[in-house]
């Protein structure tokens, strides 16, 4: 996968997670615990997609995770 593919994968995973969160917590008074496993799986996939993108950036540009985080904060 190249950088663009990895960014697209993060965006897709984030949309899936947002949808699963909305199903889990449809309003501020309701939590549908039957959707909890779905939300947890979506969160885990989003985290994995972010990790793949982060690792690609660090490998491509020869920066550490700490350096990348510092650059992101500037």
C-alpha cells in the first residue's frame, strides 16, 4: 500500500467507527449494549489503520514516532 491508500483506509475505518459509535450511543440518554462488540471491533480496526499509516510515514521519512508527534504538534 502507498501513502494515499493508507490515508484512505484510515478515513474508511474512521467512518465505520463513527457509525458504530452512533449505533452504540444513539442519543445522550441511550446506550445499546448489544452494539458494544461492533463498536470495539471498529475502534480496533481504526487504530490498526492509523498504526499502519504511522509506521509507513516513519519508515518513509526516517523519523521516530516521537519526532512525528512533535511535527504534528507544530
